[in-house]
C-alpha cells in the first residue's frame, strides 16, 4: 500500500505531511525550494503548461492575467456569491460561468476545483519526490465553516489531482489532533486560527476514553475576510500615506513598486515578532529612500483594531459551546499571524491562560491531517474525530420558509427523515429544494441542491415518500428516498446547485489522471536519466584509470555490457528500466571501485609512518 | 419553490422508524447467523444494518426517562468508537453504509436522549402520544389571568417604545414586567419538578410491568406537563426579548 498523506489546502499556502514511522511523529515534507510552504498559486504558461506553487507565485507580477491566487475563496461558490470577493481579489471570472465559476487564465478557463487540483498535484509531487513512489491517498483539511458545496468542491479537487480522498477533516480538529495526543485528559480546547486571509475559532472537547482519545467539536465561528493580509495592508497604507505626504509621490500606478514595498513591510512585521523595533529601508523611484523606524508599540497600536476583530467570533464560539472563557483548558494557536506577540497576549487575556505555541503554527494543520491519514489507513485506533456540521440543513416549504431538519453544530454523521406527499391529484413528482443556513427564508440560505421525487400519479395526499438526508463524516450530503407504499428504495440524483456535475468531473478526471500518472513517470524518467548520466561518466573515468588493467577480461566485458545496456535504457521512456540498469552497472563495477579505492588509500598512506596513521 | 407539501408526521403506527436500534430481526447479512446485541453479529462480528428498536434500545437502555447523563455519555462514546465510519474506511460498501447509518442514528439518538425534555418528547412521539414539533399553544386555564395581564403590559411597553418614550416613563412598567418574569420563572421551576414526578411515574410503571392503561395515563400526564412547560418557557423568552429590546 502506498503511503497516505495529510494535506492542508490553504488559502495562501498549502502543505503536505506524513507520519514518519521512524520518529512516530508527523512531519511536513519540504519542496524543491527547501520550504514546506507551497504558495496556493496557479499559473498558465504561454505554451499552455500549468505551473503551481512557487514557480506560479513568481509569475504573479510578470503574468498577472495568467496567474491566480486565493482560489480557495471561490471553491463551491456561485457567481453571485463572490461579488464581494471580486472587489478585493482580481479574479477574472469567465462571463459564461453559471453555477460553477470559471476563472480565466490567459486563453483558458478553469473551475476552482481544477485550480486547487493543480495545487494538490504540486504538493503530491513533493511527497512522491521524497518517497520515490506514487502517492494516491490523502486526508485533506477544510475550514470548519465550509458548507456542503465547498466540501464537495474540495473532494473533487482531490480526485482531479489523482488522490483518493480518505476524509475531509476540519482544520481546527486537525490542529488539535497534531497537538496533545498523549497529554489528552478530559479537557476543552480552543483552536484559534489566524491565517493569511481568514480567521477561525473552534471549541473542542477532548475525552480520554478507554479506547483512546475522542476529539469532539462543540462549536465553531469565524470571519472569512480577516487575516494577516489585513495587517500587511495596514502597514502598506501607512507607508503609502507617508510617502505621499513627504514626497507627494502616489504609488498607485506603480504596481511593481507597491509589491516590493509590501514585501518590505511584511519583513518588518516578521521582525517585530521578536525585536522591539526595526527600521524599514526602501528605495523609491527617482532615487528617494523611505526610511522608517517602527517600534513594536506603534505596530501594535496600528494593528490593534484588526486583532480586536477576532475576539467577537471567539466569544460567540464560547457562547455556542455554552462555556465561559475560564472553562477552557487548552488554547492551540494556528496560522502565521499567531506569531505576533500582540495576538498571543490578547488570546491569553481572553482565555486567561497562555496558548500553546510549541508546534509551527503554519504546519500544525497539515501535521494533524497526516495523523488522521495514518489512523484511517493503519487502523491504529488511538484517536477518533467527532466533527460537527457548521450550518443547519433544511428544506424549502410553502411560502419559501425553511424547515430545519438537522441543526447546526450537530455531530456528524447526522441524519433526518421527512415524509412527503402530493398536493394535487395526479401529480407526477415532488420538487425538493435542500438548503444550508441559519436564516428563516430560503432566499437567505445557501442552496445545496434541487431534485424531483418521482411519484405514481394518484389522488392528492396518497403518496408516502420518506426521504432520508444524511450528512456523512466528511460533512457532505447524501439523499435517499423510500416509497412507503411499495417499500421501494430509490437513490436520488442530486444535482448540486453549486458544483460540478458527475459527468463534468468524470471528463476532468480522465484528463487529469492521465496527466497525473504521466507527470509522475516523466519526473521519474528525468531523474533516472540524470542519475544514469553521472554514473556513466564515473564508470568511464574509472575505466580510463591504469588500475582498471587489474580487472580480468570477463569482468571488463560485463562492465562494458552493463554500460551499453544503461545507454540503451536511458534513450527509452521507462524509468524503471533505467533504474534497473543503473543497479546492474553499480553491481558490475563494485570490484573496479574497490581497486580504485585501495589505490587511493595506498597513495594517501605513502610516506607516512605507522605511528602517524 | 416546493410544490410538494410537507406531510404532517403521522403517529408511530404509520411510521417505519427503521434507523434506530440494534438487533435487526433478520439473520446476519454476512454469515446468516443469529444477530447479536450491540449492532454486530455475534457469530462473525460483522456490522449489521440498523434495526427498529428505537433510541433507548440503541444504547441497550430500558425505555425509562430517568437517565444517568454520565452513563449515557459513556455508552455514546463507546458506540462511537465501534460504529464511526473511520473504522470502515477499508471495508466493503455495504459495511460502510451500515456504519454511516448507524453512526448517524447514534448521533441523532444521543442528541434526543441527552436533554430530559427532548427525551420525554421523543418517548411520547414514539408511542404516538405526541406529534413531532407540535405543542398545544394554549394558555393553561389557571394561568389565563396572569397571561392576559402580562400581554397587556407587553403591549404597553411596545407602544411606549414606538412613541419614543424611555427611561423614567417606562421604568415602572419594566419593573412590573421584571417581576412577572420572575414569577413565571418560578412557575417554570415548579413545572420542572412536576416533570420529574412524571418521569418517576413512567419509570415505576415500566419497572413494575404495568399495563397499557397505567402507561397511557403516565404518558398523558407527561404530555400535558410538557405542553404547559413549553408555553411558560415561550412566555419567559418573549418577556426577556422585549426587555432586552427596550434596554
């Protein structure tokens, strides 16, 4: 069985982790740039190739029309949902988008699950590189507040990346899982997740049961437009205002300079996490220099209001969990913004205890996902996650009113049954509209799906159709119907209101899985060829050495044959062949290597007395 | 727009409550053996589809209203461990479906039985005494006078607010309402005590193997207390809301 990984598919960064059996601990896997953070950015090359991660991030400035970031904000959403996002994010929505948004990159249009699929495939590639074997199974994390459509879109993205999605896990639950598996006593944990673009707070209950630890989510709350980006913007605004004031220079038209200035301000923000003060030095066009000393005190006064905005959702989550702040036993910090001392102080004041900061706040969610992947694939049952559904599930009834079937914060899986009948004679079907949300009227809730229950024509009120709505352990809706008069069970073809229909996914899948396998094979082939080249060079160099004369003729012939075989294999397309011939050549040259080694040692020892050795 | 009507939930006789218990009456789907207790086959150990024994039987509890919360939680967690879909990721589709249905039924059952009021409502619904989500919203006769007075005060407060008067003008009215709220909260406590007595009556009837008549009487009493309780609770909530609006 291939290794199962955990992936944190983030708004700004994504990470991949696995459970290292050697250490018994989850570890994040670094990519080619040495960091474990993969920018959640995708870009379309001029030659039609899609690149993701750091390579795509570098194109944000040079190829903005072909590059997309923060695509997570579009997952599972319709065009009318994202009007607010469009004011903040430069998404180029394809005018032909209907219930699924399509984003234009150059001359092509992509759905958000496809974009996320490319990011997933990028980090999957990191893991394959690391393990030297294909990766096919993953646990992917989602924000706790994600609705059905957003979860479904995430699952689709996983499938498009050639991954079997073992489970979608809520990010805060994953964070709690990454922490404290063994210190788990009965306790209540607050997970405070202040990331790049979003803020989330969840209250969990940790129960040490006989069989292991149970993580039960009690409540969750948040703000989808509150994050480190707001802090960066505040700092950038400060610099822009001062530059305008001092030199009358408006940076608005200089997007490249603004981007560089933002970087400088972010660097200052990072420094102020440790230092009491820092100085920004930034070269402006026309040779002017913006030099600004910034103390932590001033920084905190600037960002204070932003940090304050996290406290209201935190209090709401406590209320929903029916807990007082002092009843929280542990606080876990997630997200890069929790490195800011002011954030830590405010959280400590609210919960009256210092938060946990032992694990890297950027990595903690991916680490937890890796733990869950390990649990699911090995059957090592030492922890169980009981997540909740963040939104109430209901159906539209007469007058556009929503009848709630499953209340929010219910532990999942959860289900509800409703009986339906016909309202007029000879009605042939009953139309159902499933919604998610807390509001009274259907138009204020989130449409999940519409479908039609077929009915045998007859007198009004005679039909008895029992419909069972189930929210599975991923938080995704399943619907089944049963005709109580005939006992016949029907599966229902639920057409998601926002999301890809099955045939579309199938088509994308066929394309992407082909690609995924090719991707892996191509990468392996390139690597094997590189390795082959260097070993061939080494072999030839060794054969040119006078020492090689000591080989007997049979040995020499076998080495020559192995070299020829490797050359031939390297011209082919099968990386396995190349690897096998590399092994052969290694084996055949073992004696030659020894001869050379002995000579090297002998010459190194020449002229030295035994006592010097 | 939905063209179908939501059909009022019928009594238990019409309802196939198939998603709520262990011990299905049929043989094990895997080995054909006799189904064991606790949702798994006694012979081959395979997970079984949900039976129809109801929420109490799901936890292997007698159908009694006095429930030890900690004991219920222990049973819930133990069953969660066994039934959760995480345990069946590598199992066949049939077993995965059984796990999904059983664990959702488990969560539903736990939610219903945890809270004493919803527990009693569930019991009455299962026995067809009460219809889901339906309560009689009539004032109990002995409260008619007080309710009438309270509603008048609430109207006064609303019209005073609409007329823009606050502070001193409404403070006397607010005090009266506050007093009434306290009086009704005391009544609520009294009703809760009555509910407790109703629980004990039902449990005694169940323990003593009482006949249908005695059980029916106990359920009718519970139903009446629950209706009264719901009425008073709504009253307290609406007074609280009005007072908060005015603040």
